[in-house]
C-alpha cells in the first residue's frame, strides 16, 4: 500500500513515517523513486541508537503534524 502512495506528484521529496515502516524493501523503493527517507530509526533491547541515528529532529517534525490530526 505504501508504494502506491509514493509518487513525486503526490509526495514531497522527504517521506516522514513511523519506525514500523522502516524496512530494506521500503528504503529501496524510496531510493528508486528518488525520495529521501525521514523514517524513524529503530532501537533494540540492549543496543541503543548511535548519536548520529537519534530521532530528535524527526520526532519534532512528526509531532507537529500528528497533533493537528489528533486535534
């Protein structure tokens, strides 16, 4: 379903999504369509995200959008 939504006519250059959408298949689809992935990074038990993988900027942008829809 995600691939059908991702076209340059419908989508901004950056694609923002929750970490549930992160997969090698999704990343390959975004790269093939020349879109930039802003999908949250996943953290795992006993293996925290590295400093360069922090989701702070992504979280700030997503929160602004999600609060509008939540209201």
